[in-house]
């Protein structure tokens, strides 16, 4: 429906120089991102298409879970589109598939929750009851996997990487409560790739 509407000039997406008619939608699993040029008449056509989709498919759009995000629009214009679509006005960054997305560089407060999640995970583990091998296994299988997904999508600043490494080092050597312990090995030796890590002979 969207492709046909673009072909008939009823709606136009963003970045028409990248794709003819512009990018109108991106879909993954049950998540959908819809894009539209700043044109109130085209927005009315878009709203009609959504209503047609509901009638033809028998599915209902949950408008309470939808957000409207605008770029370069004044508040009055944003409110006009919000009333038309019955969407709440959202703000950047938005989370899509667990990744914070922004049209500018991510701020510290956008990435801090990832670090906080790792610290919270560590806090419930009884590290005194774990052997060094057990702690190392938890590090590799659980802690290191928390930021890996985000690191594959966005570039982490140095402070975040150093903070994450610091939390994992402290967990491994139990350097807590202001009692510093001498590390038996540096972090670099533990962070090596498996094919060049310890144990290969």
C-alpha cells in the first residue's frame, strides 16, 4: 500500500535522492518506523492509509505505543501532526531494538544506563563464593555480552569503555570496599581473542 501510494504521488518519504519516492518505512519483527515529508496534505493521505490497513487486515494499531518525532519543525506544526495521527510527541534519542538512536552524537546520559546495567548485574553475584575460573566464566558469558550488541552498532566513547573494563576488573579480582588488591594478571591478557589467549599451546 505504501509503495503504491508513493508511486501515485500521494505520499513521499525522506531521502528521495537515496531511493525513488524516499524511504517511507523500515520494519524489523513487530517494530515499524514510518517516515514522511513535512506536508500536511500528504500526512492526511498517510493517516487514511493506516485506517485502510486496519480495515483490510483486521489488525488494530496501538496508538498509545506510537510516538511522533519531528525534525526542524516548530512546536505548533508538531502539535498539528500529533493531533492528526493521535500520536504522543516523542524526543530523541529513541530506542530501537534496544539501541539508543539520535540524529546527533549520543550524550553521556544516553550511554550511562548500559554501564549502570552492568554494575547492577555484578552487585547481586556472590563473588566471594566463586573461584577465579567461575568469575572468569561469568565475565565472558554474561558481563561482556551486555555491551557487545551496542558496541556493534554505535561507537562507545573512551570513558564508557574504561568504566566497563574497570567494573569487570574489580569483579574479577574482588577489589571492593576500598581494599585494593594486587592483580595477578593485567586486563589485556584476559581481553585477548580466544585464538591468541591463554591455554593455547
